[in-house]
């Protein structure tokens, strides 16, 4: 468990990706095989040239192989792998090159649409490149002419993967080894956005013509009940509406449904693409302006602007016969239509706190 966040603000701390951890541990294990040097620290170079030291929790020989582990430090980024032990097992072989295998806790790709072929261990291209580069440098430094078999694993990874979207992406048996720079920027949520993109890619590659991007469990349930879509077609976008809409420029699908809570969709309707409270706020004055355009009374407009929550503003409007939910959905659809290709049909559903549909636009 992480320590409590201090009350006084401080600079947020960056961390390192699972790909960087895998690179460090693979290098340490290979170094032990080629030199006999175990050590408790290993230095790697990240893709942009920064040198980083990783402290090892262990580095040892096991029969004909060697293995090393390090504790993943995600800094201040919310990450399910923070504190987990990422490890690599390495064996030498006569065949040149590096062959990757899924160790315990790392998943296997079972569906097309990802950057890896079906059947491959879920070790993404950049971590593979990082590991390969470091092993080749080690090989040249010690005159080794053979190759390497590398197993990458994460302790308790299969259980941790249940907290991710891997199963929906067709990555089964554990986590993915991720990273493009080696560094986790605090609260960048880059892994979350990457999983959104992967979800769209997988749905498209498997012939889904209708996908639904949902902000949470209630909205996902509402969409599933309304359209009967398979899990593969359901994209958990959370607060990252922009990640969905912009990715559809590269991977257009025939139909997109956006479904979310009324308050979050009101932010999208106002032009915000990140719906998190740290990036955007519900604009009660804007809600009142939309209601005014539908003939709302002055008393209702005052009540909307003085509401404690967006849900209260919605309830007041519905009670007065003003379809504020439909208005917000129509405005959110207008924003979305301005981003996705013209070929993508868009409809929008808004739900209240109980999961009931309170607005729609198609």
C-alpha cells in the first residue's frame, strides 16, 4: 500500500515502465551468465539517452539460466504494477538473436489488432527493442556469438491483470510489458490511453462495426442492455473522451456510441476532451443557457445556476419538462462529430446516478 499523500503540495515524482524494469533485469541476468557478475545494481539507457540505475531484489543462477528481479516504481502515477516485482530469466543459445517468452504473470496475445501477432507474449515492441539493444551491446563487449532466450514475468501478474482491460483486448494469462520512453510521467495515464487505442484496434480488426465508449460500469451496463454489444465492442474510456475520438481518425469504425454520466457528458458538450475533475468542471451557467434556448423559465434558470450538482440541475429541468439530457447529448454529439471522420455515425446516451438513460442524441 502506498503512503498517504502529504497535505502540502510537492512536485510529482516520475517512475519507470515495466519495459524499463524488464530491460534492467534481462541485462542483469545475461551479465551474470556471461561474466559471473551478479551485483545488486544495473544501469540501462532509456530510449531518449538517459542513464538510469535499477536496484535488484535478486540476481542469481538457476540451473542453466539466470534470473534477476526489481521492484517496479511508478512514482506518483496510479499504476496497478507499482510495487510489483518485474523479473527476467535468460538462457544462452547457439541461435543468434533474442527470442521472447511470456514468463509467469505476463499475458499472451490471442486476438488480432494489437502491435503483436497472435500467440506472441505481451511484451510490446519498444521494450523488446530496449532489451535487444542492451543484450547486443553486452554480447559485443564480451565477444559472445550466440543468442538469448528471454522470459519476462511479473510476480502476481495474473491477479493484477484482472484490474486492467487486458482480457477484453485478448491478452490472457497476465499483464502487458509496456513503455515507449521507459519513464512513467505522474498522472499522465498514458497506459490507460494506450489501452483505449488498443481496444479500438482490436474491435476493428475483429470486424466490430459498432463500438461503444463508456465512462464507467453503469454506462457500460446501459449500453450493453440497449444494444446487446459484445464485450470486445465496449471501450472503457473513463475520462479520456479525446483519446477515443482522435484515435478514430486513424481507425474509423462505422458506428460509435458515447455513453456516460450526465455531468461528464456536459463537459464534453462544452468542448472538454478530458473529463476528469482536475482538467474540466461542470458549467452550470452553460447548462442554464442551453435550457434557456429550449424556453426554460427564469425561475428554472436561476435554480439550475444555483444547483449543488449537475444531477440536481437535470432533475429540476426534467420536472419542468425541459429535456436537458437530450440537449447535452446533442451538444456532445456535435463536438464528437467535429473530431471523428464523416464516415463514423455517432450517437450519445446520458445516464443518471442510477444508470437510467436520461438523454440521447442520434
